[in-house]
């Protein structure tokens, strides 16, 4: 099945694809010739999606999923994942009051905030990424998917597994993956928290960050990252993120502390998440 997802231009597909490619989990995601493909699971049913640009105002999704009644939910998730409903003109007008943001957005006017297919998956990625590099975190995620993910039969090369379900991860000894025991407990605890509260990662729900901070092993960086990419809180802002601090320091030519970054970000509210994406993207130009 093919589905077109319309959006209001501009859209920086190259930036979105670069973000996804750098974080693609082996066995679950591929990026080939400008097309992003991945396995998906919904209500215990498994399938795949492939997505690419279709002209200047839409993305084309090729969907292989055995339950046609799930299509509306799949489309809604993909619209959030690829940030297709963002009102970029309004966001840009607000952020452009900061000359630095105005300059960076003019260079990349179609930047969106990448979302996530699934809340548990994004939370597990975020916990795995605590205090290690993106490359190291993705390797660990690949191990997790290979050990605990459901096998998938797909004609798409490279897609062999679906991300593990909450019940599997809650019962697993994830320290077997070579993680510190405390990190393994956090991962299993996040999965158990979702079983206890199925709306834990529901986008737009009140009090989402507070619920995340109440979980063992979830600090402000992790909670804010999940809030931005899964809860779709456009003011989510992981102020202690090393990438954000380094980006601002490089752009402004001097050292920056996490506290100074947080103070600077006040003018970007309520769209600090978009400002963060602009800063993260700038790293490829200032490194």
C-alpha cells in the first residue's frame, strides 16, 4: 500500500535522513538511496514502512502491514515521527528574534524535529545513550534488538527484527548485553512503567516530564529528550546536552556552561526544541 503524507513546505529531508541514518539500528532500520525503511509493531502485529520524498510537499510511504484497520494509527505516528504538522513560519518568526537563530534558520529553513515511531523504543534509546556516544548507543541498541526483538520476515533487505515489546524487556536481564547493572535495571524499569501506565509516553499528556523523572535512572537530560522527540513537547530542552553546549560555544566563539545555555534559551520559549534541533544540526558545519 502507498500513502502520501502532505506537509507545508519547506522540508529539509536531507537533515531528517541524516539524523535517522546516524541512529539506524541494525536489523530494524535502513537508509538506502535516500529512502528510510524500518520494521514496525502495533498491537502485536508486525510489518514494515519505507518513506521518501514525493515532490515538494509530501512524503510517500510504502506500507507492508497485514492489518488495514491500523492504517490511520500508522499514519498518525508517522506524521509525528517526521514532524509533518509543524507550523514552521510561526516557529521561525518567534525564534528569529535571536539573531543567531535567524541566521541558522535562514541557512536551513526546513529543519524539523525528528520524532519517534514508538515511545518505549525512544525511551530505551535515550537511556542507552546516557553518557556515551551515539555510535556506541546504537551498537547496544542493535544487540538489544537482536537478543530480544521478534524475528521478522520481510522482502526488504536488512530488516530482520521488530523492536522488543515492553513485557519482554521488563522481564529480561539486560545486563547480559554488557551494560552496567544499574543501566539494565533502568531499562527494565522503564518497560515495567509502561506496562503499569500504558499512556506513559502519550504525546501531549499533562505532566509527562514529571512522570519520567519519577522513574529510576531517568534524569533531566533523558526526560527532556523523551519529551521533545516522543511526547512532542516543542519546548523540551536537554540543557545539559554536550552537543548543544559545544554547538553554541563554537558558534559564539567562547566557552558556554549548561546554566548559560539554559539562560540563553529562555528567549526561545516555547519552541526551545526547535532551537535545539537548529543547534544540533549546526554541528556538522562548525566541527
